[in-house]
C-alpha cells in the first residue's frame, strides 16, 4: 500500500495545481484575449502532464519498495528488512526531493505565468482603455452634435412659441382694450340705451316694411313722453293703431347678479335677483303709465331687453313674465323672441294688403264685365255688317258669272293686253291709294 504521507503529498500537489489554475482563471476574469487563454491552457496542461509523470514514477518506486518490503517480511531476515527500510528511506528521500523540485518548478512556473498574465492583462487593459477613450471621444462628439441640434430645435420652438405667446398677448391686450371701451360705453346710461335702441331699430328695419314703425313717437296728448319705437299694427280702415316698444338694459343689476353667481354667493345672488326684479317692475309700470293709451295704442306694450343672457335671468324668476303681462300689460322680450313678434305683425300687414288688393281686383273684374257687355253689342253690329257684305259679294259673283256666260262665244284676249285695254292697273292703283287723313 502507498503510505499516507505520500498520498497527502500527491494530493497537496494536485490541489496546488488546481489552485494555480483557479487563480489564473480568476485573474484573467474571462476577459483575456483568445491567444493568451490558449497559451495559459497549454502551460497548465504541460504542468499537469509533468505532475502526472512524477506521480507515476513515484507510484512505480513505491510499488517496488512495497514488493521488496513484502518479500523481506516473508523472508524474515534482518538484513532484508534493513535493506527494505533503506530502500524505503531512499525512496522517501527521492520523493521528497522530487516534490521539492516539483514545488519549486510549480512556484517558478506560477511566477512566470503570473508575470506573463500581468503583462498581457496590462496590454489588454491599455488597449481597452485606448478603445474606450476613442469610443468615448466618438460618443461625446455625436452626443455633442445631437445635443446641439436638439438645443437648436428646442430653441427654435421656444422662439416660435414665445412669438405666438407675444402675439396672443397682443390680441388679449387688444381685446382687453375693446372690453374696456365697451365697459366705458355701457357705464353711460344714455349710451347704453342708445345701443339698445340701435339694435332694436336694426331688427325693425330688417323685418317690417317701410313706414310700418316710427321712432320717438308721442302717444299721449297730455304728456310729452316719447316711446323708443311705435310699431303700426295691421288694422282695417284708415286709422293706425300703434304698439309701443321701449328698450331697456339694466346692466348694473345684471352684472351684480352674474358676479354673485360666479362667486358662489347664494345670498348675494338672491339679493341681486330681487334688485333686477324690482327694476323690471318699475320699468314695466312706467311703460304702462306713459305709453299704453288705447285706442291710440293697443292694450299692451313691449319691454325689449338687449341681450339673451339678461332675458334668461329674468325668465328664471318664477312668475315674473306672467305677472308683468297680467298687471301692467307689458310683454318682456329678448333678441331671440322679439323678431317672432315682428314676423307676426309683418304677416298681418301682408294679409291686410292682400285683402285690399282683393277688393281692387274685384272692382277691376266688375269693370271688365261691363266692358265685355259693351263689346258684345259692338260685335253683334259687326256681325250684321259682315253678313250684309257677304251677301253683296255673293250678288256680285253671280252677276260676274252671268256676264261670263254671255261672253263665252267671244275669243278671249291675253291677260296683259286685256289689262291695257281695260286700264285695270290705273283703276287698281286708284282703288288702293290710301285716303288722306
């Protein structure tokens, strides 16, 4: 059998070789070049082959020693045992010497391989660093170009957006100035009323025919108050009955209501709505007292509100429109409903005009009937004269045929000579010569 110290020594050598391989593999880190890896693999294989050969030699020597020792023990002689122990001692010394040489060779080979690997790794690292530097330079250049391009595009977009914002701000400022002008315009009660009257006049001129309304008309003899517009209602006869229309625009009450609604202040909204309601009641009462005057006017008037928003807020007050119509005989209308009333008035005028035209057509047809009777008498006389003329013509033809029979035995003369002998051309010319007036 092989001694335990020899086996331990062999196993230690093998472990040392494997540790060297593990160290080299870990040192390389899988990143060495293919040539360096091949060389290291070849050197490791050579080292293992040497270790394997030394192990085989040692095993052969140990086997021979074991056989000699066995033979000596069987022979039982002291000299044989002594020689066997000497051989064992020599073999052990040889193995120790071989192991020391192998250990020194492995250490030297490890040092040489480590130096070679360090040099190759240093070269590889330098190459990698050089390549990384080149790649970093290229990437930095491309990144710098891309960043510059992106910055230029972004800056151009920012400039365009800033220009658009400036333009929008200019438009907003212009609109703000216009809104300010409108607010200043509507802050003046007279100017605000004039705007409502202009809007009302445009509707009247667009729908009604010319002469169907008058502006600033006085409707009461005992008062100098004049209504904004008086619309002539379609009536039969010569008398004209007027519909008073007065334009109102209580913008202060409306703005307070809108501001309270936007702020969400329910109490302020109710107060503003009550103020608007009071204002409209007062205006309706004034229209009833100043402008409604039957039979000069109809029994109701119109209070015109200049905006649909204002009319919508008034219509939201429960029962207000019905109460104004019932108590003051005033209709409250906005820009959407007032043209419908004007269309109704226009249809009335058209219907009345058709009725007047129908009477004229009836009279014209009666006169035509009278003239047709007279024409029938004239045509009867003309028929009698036509019959007398026809009889005269027939008598002349009979006489002409009788004369022709009498002259049948005579030789006829050519037409041209006959006309010359009878001088028919002159007679015909005298017959067709127009009479002087």
